[in-house]
C-alpha cells in the first residue's frame, strides 16, 4: 500500500500531521508513506522513521515564475513537473 501525505507548508500544520503519519505506520507497517512538503518546512520531517520518501517542492518560486512576464511558460511548467 502506498500513501501520500500532502501537507505543504505552515510548520505548525506539518508538526500536527506527523503523529497521523506515525499512527498510519503503526497500523499498516508495510505501507510506503510519502510526504509532499514545501522546502522551507521540510527540515522538520527529514530523518523521520515513519516517512519513507520526502518530496520537497518550492511553490513560492513557481508562483514567481508564473507571474514573471519575462519567463517562458513552458520552462516554468517543466520546472513544476520536474519536482
């Protein structure tokens, strides 16, 4: 079983969601738990024994790229999907 947790930012929300991930890991030990998180909040989750894969993204820079008229839209989308 593969489980994806999407709790991007707000460090307090990430901290409060961590016990839920621990509960899932205890209840389903063979589950592969991935977590998508903003880069700025990822340090809290690094090294956690209940998370098998940490996926760090940077939506702040994506928003800046999308709003910048000099940036090519295609390259911005490539950056987003590369993450």
